[in-house]
C-alpha cells in the first residue's frame, strides 16, 4: 500500500496539462458495447478506474487494448456474456453504467447491485425506474440486478429527477439504452453535466439521434443500430479545479493547459470570489493569488452549479480564509469524511447536518492523515501543500483512482511529494 509524504508549505509555479475526464471516459467506454465493431477512445486518463472498466468490458466479450494509457481500442464485435460481476462492481460502482448498453445490445443484463461507499448510500433506483420506463423487466436476485427486454425497448417519456436532483450515471444508462429503443424517448430532468453532453455527442457520432444535448430535456429518436466511433474525451474539469485550488492555496501561479473554462463557470466564480485570479488563455487559464483568501458560503448543486466533486478541495481553501464560511452539500449530504482529518491538521471545521461551518485559521499544521475517498484525499494533498511540516497521507490508492500521476504533476510545479510503498 502506498503513502504520500508531503513537505510544506510550498508555492506552486509552472504549467500543467489537464488529463481527459475520468467521468466522461467511463460511460463513453461503456457506450461502445452498443456498436458492434472497433471503436477508438482517445484521451482516457491512465487510471485504476479506467482499467477496471476495461477489464469489465473484456469479461463481457469485448477486446480492449490500451496504448500508453490514453488511446483505447475497444472491439465490441462480440458481447456474449452480459454480466457485471460483484468483484468488479464492488471495486468501482460506476460499473453500473454498463447496464443500459447491455440491455439494449443483448436484450438482457445481469449486473451486481452497487453498495454504498465512503460518500454515502448511493442508490440506483432512478436508473432502474428509467429502464423500466423503456419496457425492461427488472428484478433483484442474490444481490444482482437482472434486467430483461426480450422484445426490445420502446421509447417513452421519462422523468429522471430524484430527491437530490438529476442523476449523472442514471441519465447515462437510460440515454444509452434509449438510442436503440423503438420510437422516441424524452428524458426530463436529465443531468446536464458536460460528461453527459460528451457521451451524447459520442453517441450521435455512432449514429444515434439525440437532441437537447446539455439541457435537462433530452429527446432521443431510436435507431436500428449504431456504428463504431473514434472519439476524444473532454478534459477533466475536476482535475482542473483541483489544480486551481492548488495554485490558490499555495499563493502560486499555475497555467492549466487543456482546460475548458466554459464547463467550470460556477467554479471560476467561487474561486474568484475567494481571492484567486483566473485569466483565460487559448486552451486553458492561468490561476494565481496575491491577496488573502476570503470566506464564502457555498452550496453544491447539479451542473451548472458548484460541483460536489470539488467540495472537499474548496473546504481546504476556506479553512485558511480570513473569516467564517459555510459549505452545504446538496448532492451527497454525508460527503464529509475529510472534515475530521482536516481538523487533525489544525483546521477549525464543524459539521452541522449537511453543512460544515468553517472558521478560518491562520495556518494548517502537518499530521499523519488517512485518505478516505477520491476527492477527500485530494483535499488532504492540498492541505499538506500549505501546511507547516511533513504530512503523511495513508491509503493514497483512493487518489490514484481519479488523478493521473498527481504527485509527478504537482512536483513539476514545485511540490515536495514522495510516494512510498509500505
Ligand atoms: N441518486 C438517487 N437514486 C439514483 C441515483 C442517484 O437517489 O438512482 C442520488 C444520489 O444518491 C445522489 C444524487 O442522486 O444524492 C446524485 O447522484 P448521481 O447519480 O448523479 O451520481 P453518480 O452518477 O453515481 C457521478 C460521478 C460522481 C459525482 C456525481 C455527482 C461518475 C463516474 N461519478 O456519480 O463522481 O460525484 O456524479 O456529480 O461520473 C468522483 O468522481 O469522485 C465522483 C464521486
């Protein structure tokens, strides 16, 4: 098991290339199941989660080759085992995004029901409601979702909203299944995240007929078949936001290349409000900070609101702000595993239901801490860059699931991070 030893404080300077989006790449990889033949997906980051999905696709019958990690060749000519095993789904709950494509391609699918994880319960009821709306018969059997549509799927009007708004992977599943359904499907309260727009654009390149891309109402005219595709995934807005936070917390100056600010307006607005300067460039931006960090009240929301995947990183910035802040989590109300760990580094954070009250402190102090989930771990890395002393972060495999070579990228900007295997 690896740990990070991080010496702080540092001031980051230089330029960093943002990788392709993990959360766009995963459903796009799953979508290749819909198109018999050889697809090429470019820009997929070289991450543990991408390898898990590649392995899952192979177990379904597809052939997957990766070239230096970023170019994936997926041959989905044969899909003869429509089963997502527990062993895979328990490693990565995003494996559920295979359910819709398998059902549409094979008329049946058996996928392990994902459990909860460090950030909450994470049910999939809305995925199932949407697929049932398309005519699938679904029941649970020994922890597996068993879905059948022996006579094919049929388009219909489906409302996909839930208690916490839209669902990203639920939208992906229903959208992918609807591309091959008979007739027209209207998905109301669809997720508007850029990763869903990227998936929809990729599906249209395969021959799907999807309108309303990027809006909460997706209209899908079903087609008889889809063809293989070549597609480059969008840049990772969460990785970009994490590097923005790294520049801001260290009062540094970092150029982000391959970053789409248009996908990040809420992030740019909040980071600017707390004292970061963000200047657009041709293919990204330059992030810097001169003055003090200012407090703010922030609520996470579905896109285009402030993303839950940057909540933990923002909290570290506000922990060092000149005053009191409140962060309210409206997507995953329990996603606060980082709070206790940050308090071990001398932050002053108090959880109150789905909110955290943050009393800004003058400095953070290094401590041994434990990574709990992907974004919480990224927040600990940020805290360590600014803290006095040497922070030890245990269980960094969580970070490796979603950040490509994070220590190498940060060290190239002046961080002092050593990876150690214990
Ligand atoms: N929800 C339901 N029922 C469902 C589905 C979702 O109640 O059937 C609830 C969830 O419990 C949550 C809310 O709806 O309260 C939104 O969840 P969503 O389904 O949108 O999450 P997801 O699709 O499982 C994706 C990302 C997450 C990201 C969320 C929210 C991928 C692979 N994962 O998850 O990314 O936090 O959307 O934006 O795309 C991460 O990258 O660290 C990560 C956790």
